[in-house]
């Protein structure tokens, strides 16, 4: 569920992200650069979450 509209009702807001890069660690290929945010797929989209995986260990 998203934030309130001007009339105080709630509405769904598209959320999504992009995998920008993949890397292989210990034989496993995983997303290594990721961006995510609200209004995904629209002109309002902005990414507020960014991650860069520099190291991964699997047990």
C-alpha cells in the first residue's frame, strides 16, 4: 500500500527496481548493482535504494 492521496484515501504506488550489473562469487552469479524506488515504470520514478555487492560468501 502506498501513501495517502489528497483526499486522505490510500492507493497502490508502483514499486520496483533494476539490476544493473551481475558478478560471480564462488561459482554463483548474483545481482551486484541494484537500484529500487517508488513509482517504478513511470515518469515519477526515483531510486531511493542503491546497493553494490562487492563481496559474497556462501556456506
